[in-house]
C-alpha cells in the first residue's frame, strides 16, 4: 500500500473586508492624514483600509494622467458633518459598518482559517 502525503501551506497574511459608500461632488475637509496617487478609486479604498485611523477618502481625477489623487481622512461625514463641503469633480468614499450575514461570517472564518 502506498501513501501520498499532501502538505498545504497557505501564504495568506491576513484578510480584510470593507464596504464604502460613495457620494459625488463633495469632500471632507480638515481631516487629511495622507495623500496618495493611484490608478483608480478602489486602490484608494484599500489604502484607507490598510491605514490606521482612516475612515474616509476624498478622490479627485487628474485629467492629464488619468490617475486619481486620494486624500485619506481620519474622520467621516458622520463624525464631522460640518466639514463636508461641495467640490466639483470629486468623490467622497466613507467606510461603512459591515452588517454580517451568514456569507460574511463564512468568509471571515475562511480568512482566519487560511491565515493560521
């Protein structure tokens, strides 16, 4: 009888799930903690998720390069509504509270399991 041994080493360092709500034509001022340039707003969102104390992102598209400038904020319109101002051609992305349903719990379990 022959035995086959399969060893699996997942190279997962961590798993993060985040949801953002987008608003057109407004930005949050007075709370910028970092400015980054990216190819698209999705990269800005992940930069926020990876940055401690980041709760929202202001996004401006640069016409010349097609890239976006992202301002990571240490606050949100929920915490500081007086700082949300109109700004033509911009987007405001706020991290939302994730409501977990069965699938959310299952994905989180898989992330924890794979990172162990």
